[in-house]
């Protein structure tokens, strides 16, 4: 029988924490892969699907395809994730054009330590890198609030930060999305009726983020309105804002459906 020793335990002091600025754009990915003949090719996508020049997401695929040789040469094999951000996407981040900000800020530097990326491509701003110190989260948030974006100096509406620990990313944003699920009662009468207020589930920022995932949400509106509502509610359940047993979740979704449907329709009409 083979002897297997217990793995060593790493010292906590060796762990590093990185904090980067969170950008308010649309999620993007580029996959560079080898073909059968040994040459490299690429595909690009959004958060949930592969894109094509005729089925794009805020022009990201057309931008990549028009610069494919530079992307293949400078990024190399693998998946490359980032945020497609700029004019016309959510807050715009104070940019006058769209750019790609890659998440892995350490990955794309040359031997001299300088970024070596295609035109209109950068990395997310690094705000802190060092030993684990959660006070740095508050410090970087306060700095962003006071001094503005590190991506575009002078832009005073940054979204927040992303904290990375042991390869796992966590977010901290200025506009809190997560709120408690509450109930309010109406006037007392002989047959009291519980009036449930679902306004807390109607979150404009959350809907904006959903619509920014894929250009088709607004492009195919209003035909896809039921699908937008379904995905919006699914996000609420996923993040625990609608919680309980399976039957309780179904009951809440049914009771809130009319209010959420009107909310989504109104904001989607404004955006389209």
C-alpha cells in the first residue's frame, strides 16, 4: 500500500489579496485556440453566448475581428476575460470610446513589466496588492468615492471594487443591490389582508446590469419581454433575494410577477 503523507499547511501570512476597480460595462471573453493545422484562431463572446459580426454585443465582436492578428499575437492561447466598457454601455465610465479592460492585470506584461496589448485594450486598475488586510477594501472604496475613477481621471461615478482572494473574486459596490425581503400590512378591518410590497425587488441597477449582458435584450424588445422578466427573476433567486422552500419561492414569484413585469417593461421601453 502506498504511503501518502498529509499535505503541508501554508502560512496565512503568505496569502495575497488584490483589489481592482469594478467597471460598469458588459462582460466579454476572447478564446484563442489551435486549429488542426497548428495555426491559432479566436472566438469572442459575451457573458452567456458566442458572438458573431452579424450578431454582436455593443460592437465587441466587430472590434476583435478587425484586430484579430494583434489579439492572437499579444494575448496568446487560452481564455481572456474582461469588461467591454465605454460610451453607450451603462455608465460609460467617462470614456469617449469603447475599450476592453482585461481582468487578469498581471498576465499581459512584457519582460520590462510594461503592458503589451492591442490598441484600445488595457487591464482593470489595480488598487491594492499585498497581505490580506480588509481595511484596504474600505480605504480603496473611500478613495474612489473621493477622488474618482482610476481608469478615467475625473470620472466621479465609479461602481466599486473587486477583491480577489485565493483565486476567488468578490465585489463591493457603492449602490447596494441586496435588500431584505419585507412585508407590510394594510389597514385593520374585520378580515385583515396582508399586503406584500415587492418594490424592493424592482431594482433599476440590477435590471441595467442584466440588459447590459447581451445586446439582444434591447434589440429584440418587446418580443422578448417575457424572457427578460424570467432572467431578471432568476437572478433574484440566484442571489437569495427571493428565498425559501421551493413552494415558497413559487408563491413569491407568482405574487410579484405583475409588479416586476410592469417594472421591467417600463425600464426596457425607456432603454430601447
